[in-house]
C-alpha cells in the first residue's frame, strides 16, 4: 500500500482507492476463472460471470467466439480428464480506464480416467503456459472480452481427444506423445530476434486487438495504443493521411457504413518485422459506402492485410480488399456476384 502524499486532495485519494479496487477485482477475476475450471460447473450463469457477449477464446485445442456456447466449449475441453488442478501466478494487470490487460502464468495438471491415486507419471498430463487476456468493465463488473492460452512446455501423455496444438508456442508433437510418454515437451520460439523485434505471438495479439477494440468496438483510442506516431495506412481510404489519425479515419468510415461489425482473423503469418492476416468481416449496410446509400443488406467481406512493426506497434499497413465485389453486391440489391453466392468469399453478406 502506498502512503498518501502530503496535500493530496480528496479526489486524488478517491481515484487512488478506485485504482487499487480495480486491480484487486481484476486479479480476483483471474483467480476465480482458474478455480472454476477445476470445479467443473459450466453453464450460462458461469459464462455470464466471466465473459462479455462478444468474447473470443483462443486455446491450443480450438477457438470459440461469443458468450453463447462458451460454457459448452469449455466443458468439452475439460470433460476429457478425470480431474484437473490449475495453479496460477499473481496476475500482471495493466489498467486503461474501462479496459485492462490481465496476464498470468500457470501450471495445469490433468488426470487420466482410472488413474491411481497418487498418479504415476504415465497417468497424468501437465503443462506450463501463460494466459493473456483483454478485459472490459461492464455494468455487472469486469469481464473477459478476449482470452488466449499459450503453452510453453508439457510433460506426460495427452488425452487422445487432443488433436491439435498451437504450433506457434509449442514444438510440433509435444502434446501428442512425439517425445515419448513422460518426457518433456519443449518451447521453440523461432520468431524472437534482436533489435527490439517482438515475437509472432505478440504481433498477432497486437493485430487482433486493433481489430477487436478499434473496428469491432469502435474505440478510436486503439489507434493511439497500437500504431506508431508516423503510421502509414497504404491502400486505404486516404493514403495522404498518416499517424493514428489515418486509422481513426478508417474506423469512422467503416462504422458509419456498417452496423453490427464483426471482424474475424482467419489466417496469420509472420516473418521478422512483418506480418500478414486474412480476415472476414460481417455487418449490416446501414450507411453510405463508396457512394452507395444504405441498403440494409447483411454482408460478408474478405480481405488480406500486411503489417510492418516497429517494436510493439504497427508502423505500416498495406491492404488487398475486394471492394469491387462488395460494390456489385450492394448495387444489385443482394444478388450473387458472378458464380459467388452471398455467403461466398469476395461477395456476399458482410467489409474492412
């Protein structure tokens, strides 16, 4: 606890107390979430106590979008084991008004069904990793809006139901018995280099936050958090603009033209200080877009974007977006574009 500075006003003291209360609440949220995994009760009430409606869960064994179905998604993962024990480190909290980043390390032990007590090494699976989460203040309290688990090591035999791993953080085969029963897996990060270059994992996290907080939520300050002061937005609505204001301009245009916007990143690649993604955007055309008045049509739009990083911020962006197909779809009143249907790539129901 910090001592009050002489002459501190009542407002400053109140702000300090509120800050400490928020940090305590965010740490408690992380602790309660880990404890709930071992308790094993996953229902709608459980989901409402931890997640926002638009939560994104990214785990080594699969991903899920939205609070609806989050309980079933979690239950399907946890039911693979006879019992679990999750132990987390104190949470690292970074507060920014009504948003926060909360991260913690964990060691998780998983017992196979019919394991003896205490289990031998061949009867349990153990991993170490890190949770990185984004949290938002809601009327009901702090809730996770994004959660990503990265595995850095594992030992023991994984469940037969575990069929995929996060290859960006775990060497191929570590979860699937590739090193032999009871042997340790390994973490092999080939993307970390000198000169302040960040990992591919961190690049993806920054990009996902740009889309989630900036375009999905309409938070203009995301541009200030994740872009360099001289950011270049090549191939966008106005190449003459630079800096965070260029991306703020893009956010305003997108959200002025489409409501219920939802961007999803389908693919991600990284090479040194550059990264590329393929995304899909869903929304409803409720405002003017490239000269076309609102149609009310539900649209689906695809694009590929390239980024160049300087440290932990994006310094440059290039976009390849098929606005022509979207334009034809809107102008036709929702008719299929060529051989494509409204649900197909390049035309159809949802833009960036």
